[in-house]
C-alpha cells in the first residue's frame, strides 16, 4: 500500500534517523494544510535544517544543477524528455566529489512519478510553478513544495528561490555575485560595436534558434555581446528553423549544439554559406549545458565558452 509523506510522519515510528524531520513536518501540519503549502512554507520548514538532515527532490530544469553547486545531493530528480537523468556535464563537474549514483529516478519533469517520490520520504520538493495543479497538490501531500518559474529568463531568481528553501541563500548570493562580476568585466571590455553571437541546437530533424529570453541569451546580454536583429525576440525562448532557413542563425560567432541521432547542421546544403562558418567562427558546444538546462552551472559554462572563443 502506498504511504504518503503525511501518513508516514503521522505514524511517529520514533526512528532516530527520522526524528528531526518528523518534528518539523508535525509543526507545519498544525499551522497549515498540505494543500496550501507554498514557497514560503517550504522555506520556513527547511531553512533551519542542515544539509545532512534534508532529503530534497528536484523536478524542474536547473534545480539539480543548482543544488549540487550548493553542496546538496538531492535524493531524487526528474529528467527532461529524451535526456539522461544526470547530464554528462554534471557528472564531469560533480561526479568525483558527490554520490550522483545515489540519486533516484523520479520519472519525467512533465509527469513525475508520485509514488517513487513518496517512497523517498523527502523533506522538500522543488517543482515548477507551471506544473499541473493536480500534480502539485499530490506533491504537497508528501512534503513542502517550493516552486521555481523555470525558463532561461528566470534562472537567477529560481536559483535564489531554491537556495532559500534549502537554507543556502547566502551561499547562492555569493556564487551569483561572482558570476555577475565576471560578466560585468567582459561587458566593460567590449568594443563600441560588440561582435554578434548566435545560439543554435538540433531539434529532431530541424533546429532551434535562441533569442534574448533563452539561457544563453541572458548570459550573452550580461557579457555585453550583441545579437543579430532577427534574434532579439522575447516572446519565446527559441524559434524552430528548417534546414532551408538555417541562414537565419548566422552571426559573427555561432555556437551550436548537436544531439546524437538528430540532424547535423554541418550536413545541410546552406551551412557553408554562413558567415560564421566561412570565418571559422562556428563553434560546437554541449547542447545540454548551453540549451537544455537553466542554472548557474550552465551560466558559468556559457560565459566561459563565450570568453574563450569570441575575439574582436
């Protein structure tokens, strides 16, 4: 029989390893119902707990990255569709120091496995405010839920929201300031007419070009790089392009990610006509970290990639 987090704590089995968590949950239940759990309640219930006492599940893009950067290994995460549970760039960054193999699979971000999450006995669940309300209500019966907005344009605030709920806000603010100082230094050294940069990834048998509100777009703006006029859109993070329209992704510098099994832009007829290609300024990058995650970890990778490659 499936046992919810509320029911599990309600039994008060008295196990030593669960004593602190049980007390915290019991106190919260006296003040508010699970259905009204919010970001503020999640923060108050976890901010005083040490990392060792917390059992956090991350269900939104970038949350795994940010928790690892804050020194917290979540007990469970959800994966993006057709993606690895733990992307390779996170294994490369954190695999030697953190037990990534211990992280449980909680299904897909769009449809998380509620039973698997409940079985992990989490003390905090990090989700997406855009998630289906029915899913959020089910999660709230298990543990306090804190929600980020998701999307590349919200990555800074989402970092601080999750960090505060996990009791690591000051550390997050310090790390974010370090990134912003690095970006400001690059911006201060841009010429009067900064070089233009473009961002492209493969998407099935087509491509997606990213605008100002994408993860990479926000980093480029922080660093003072220019964007081609047709790539300054803000209504969506990205626009789909067919192979026949790939010239729309051209710029002084083009950073493109190729997913295995998808079409390769290098194989399209118009690829060699792009200015960036002709100038040897089309740079392949890791699509997961540049285009599929929204986190401070991704921001640092993108910033470094721009800094190392773009010359004036």
